[in-house]
C-alpha cells in the first residue's frame, strides 16, 4: 500500500544535492511529482544548463515518485537513468514532471519530462528504481 504523499518526509539538510542545486518540489501525488530547478548556478562552461543537472532533477523527481509507491515497506534506489537532451536552457527555471510508467513490487520505472520557462521540452529522462527490503545505512 503506497504512503500518503502528505506523509512523505524529505531530507532538507544543506549538503543534500537537490538543496545545493535549488530544486524545489511543486506537487507530490501518486500520479506525478513536479519540481523546478534554476538554470543559474547549474550551467556548464558554455552557459547552458548542464546535462548532469538535468539528470539530478530527473533522478530527484523520479526517485521521489518511486518512494511514494514503495515506502514504508520497501525503499527505492536508482538502478538506471537515461537522459535525452533535446534543446538547451540558458536562463530561468526548468520544470520537471515525473509520471510512472511501471510500478511493481520490486521495481518502478518513471518518465521525467523537463521543460524550459516557455514550456518547450528540453530533456526526456527514464529512471528505473529497485525497491529494496532494507534501507541503506545512514538513512
């Protein structure tokens, strides 16, 4: 049985990568997780949003969606992430929307679509998480 999205507690420590990159959650539900990330501070040397930043946003949103479905009995960990970068973003916020493709007992797969401030698709990602019986140490 999935947990209620309102009951999900996300770490907010300053050293957490999503916090360092300025990722903010907009909405959480079992059907989708939405978040934003600023381009400023997450650019590559040529002034474009770094592809790795897209990957961090995608994995943050996708693994959160998996957690909503797996917790409290199981704990999701990333197994595979694939990102296709369609166009560059150079300013403003990008928005990611994660939606489930498959939710099972042992794995879940999520599609994450990232768009720029004009609503143009900049990246499409797919994340597969393994649902473990135990939590990693330190969590």
